């Protein structure tokens, strides 16, 4: 069984599922107020790969990821565009799923939306007020972090240090008793979207939705809570604090992926002005190259997105495609068990995807050196890349051309989005080009009619 670093303890430990053979997983999803950025791409690709690997290993994985469709940034965007928050959220959610499909990220099993859970959130906040963990401030309801022993677990810093860091921000928010306290309910300003509550019309604070949704859809003591390292504190800590205060067993394990950095090693963020839009990068380099880029870096290390790193990712994909084509007619063979075992050993050790990629490339070299082993190694490489990594390989010759490649990618994206009408239309276009179109286990397979 896979071992992962648990952010709460700082130790690498095996995942022990709550229910035998099943793993319940929650990943914090997007706030749909703008275009997805590279950090979203990295987190969603690496955790999609974890989900695929565990499924490929025989576990039944239930994967839940939310959409925050009401939040300050969405309200600001709607005001700026003279539009509604519902319209803004729907537009950027559509862009989100298109981009995820292009990256080969599978849809979560459930996608709860914040606006569908407001009543449940009001219920949780009311409970926290009743039990004394929350209080009414000037413009809403706040969680009292000092009332909860052990607050700060995921930050892995003492509360005094955290409090000093939070003080600057708190000066702008006079309703709080302590700088670390956070809003559970925000009273609406005139004209803002609002839901009824015992404290007046308003909207939930961002940290509350994931608690309510994850416990509703995965149950108490679910197995694994995932997200980017920037979410560990305060977002995840604040989720955990509410669940603990409400007397619930929350996520049993936490894992966080590292940040995306620029060539100077600084975190990419809007304030640095170097943010690159994820859809733009997908359009320029293709989803497979970006997927390879994520896999060639350990999930906990910073990942730099540079022209050099992208070229290396492209070269890796090309090498794998070339090998798939070379061995296409090698005939059916059982995957080489030794290679599969080495691949699994790397991933089971804190999800070492660069190590697992190295095993794949070693198999490519071995197959060329020992042609007798090539069919079994080719079958193993295909299993690892397409089954476990979600990285589709091109088994056909290049003459199919970029137009066909683009159509196949669009059809696969349509199928991921369950847009069967679009998938059928694209199938027709490919058939009109004289191609045979099949639905393979990992997506559309096309070949020339013989
Ligand atoms: Zn969350």
C-alpha cells in the first residue's frame, strides 16, 4: 500500500483505508472567479494521477472535489462586469472543466457546489455559536481559534508565531477578537447576493464549505484530504478546527503538493505579475506535455515552469510515443512483472513520480537492448503510462497530422465531460477523413483504414 507524507505528523506513513479496499478522498476545488492558473494545473494533475494509480492498483477510490461558486472574488468580478455571480461562476466553471479535460484530469465522482450547501453551513455555524466556539462580530460570525486546543496543527508552527503573522491582516477586520479568528458567516452589503441566517442575510465564509461537503459525501474519518501547500494554513487548519469543534472526526490524513515557482524560485502569484494562464499554456504546449512536466517533479518539491522544463517534458513524451510506435506490432504480451514491481515500488514510496518515470525510461532502453523482452516491456510501459499516469501515448505514425491529434484531444475532452453529442460529431469528422475511430480504454484510438 502507498505511503505518503502526512502533513499533520510530518511522517511518511502507509495509507490505511477506513473501509477495506476503498479510499475516500477530498481535494479542495476552484473558486470560479477567473481563469485557472498553473498552481491549479499542478495540484489537479498530480492528485488525479494519485487517484488513477490507486484505482489501477485495485482500490475503489471515491474522489470528491468542490466548486466554490460564491465568494468575495466572484462578487467583485460580477460587479466589475455588470453581470451576476451565477453567470460569472458558470462561465469560469465551464472553462475549468475544459482545461482539466485537456490535461487528462478525470471528473471527480462528486462535485459539490457551495451554493447548494448554504443551509447545512448555516446549521454548522449555529452549532458552533451555541457551543461557544463562534461569536458574532461587527460584520458577521467568527470562529474563536483560541477556544480550540491544538489549533495550528497543520501549520506546524506555534500559535504565537501564527498570531504575529496574522496581525497585519486582522487590523483591517475590526470584528475579530483575535487576529487568527476567521469568518464563518459574512453579512451582506446592499446589493450583494445573500441567504437567510439567524444573524442576518449574508453568505458563508470560504473555510466552512469543505467541512460540510466532505463530511456529507465521504463521512466522518474519511481517508485523505488533499490540496496545495498554500492551503495547509490557514484554509485546511480552519476546516479542521470547525470539524473538531463540532465533535466530528475529520480527515484522517493530509497531503499537500508543492508550489509552482518561476525561474528565480519565487512562488508564482498574481502579486509577482508573472502568472501564466493555464488554458494559454495548454493551448501552446498541449495537455500531455504539461502532465509530463508535473510527473517529472516530486509532488512535494517546488516546480519551476520554464521553457527548458517544458522542452524536457515534450522530449519525454516524444520518447514514449516513439517507443509506443516502434513496439506497436510487437504482438500481445503480458506486462513485464519485474518492471511493474519497480514502478510500483517508486510510487508506493511517497509517490515518487520522477523515480517511476525513470523506471519507465529504463524499460525503454532494456527493450531496445534485448528485443526478446520488448513485447513484455512495451506492454508494461503502456500500462504504467496510460493506466497509472493517465498519460496517453501515440501508437500511430505521425502522418495522422496535428489536425487529427487536435480532433482526438477534443473528442476525449468531450467524452470526459459526458458531452456525447460533441463526441459523436467529432467521430464523424474523423471518419470523413478516412479514419477508423475506436473507443479504447484510455480514450479515442484512430487508425487509417486498411
Ligand atoms: Zn477546502
